[in-house]
């Protein structure tokens, strides 16, 4: 499954789940679940799990992380990565 297939236009998280605090909580829940399962924690594994949850496939996170929360965290990660790339510049 590709990012393009899930992040299609019109699919945006509600405003209340896109705050930095909510993104941090959501990402923290994902990291805790990955660690509890003995999995690797990296930006890519966190993104993949957030994508799964945003599509309704988060088996252990159903009660703690909603699809909207996962989508909000993905939006936040994407916006922060873009902001960092713009700040650093393409030649660095």
C-alpha cells in the first residue's frame, strides 16, 4: 500500500487532532505499541503503523488511537519534515 493511495485529496484530519500535543500523544502511543511488540522504532515504522491505523487496520491500537488521530499525526509529521527541508535547504 502506498502513501499516495491513503493520502488522497479530501482526506484530512479534523483540526483538533492536528495540534502538536495530539500528534505527540498519538506518536507516543504508536511507539509504545511498537516497543511492546518488540518491534523496531524508526520514522518509517512509525509512519507505516500510523498509515495502518488511519485506514482502520490498527489491531492493538483501536481503543487508544483513532483513524483521525493517526491521520492528524501523519499530517503533522509530513508538515514538520517539509518545514525542516525548507529551513535546511536543498544544497545542505
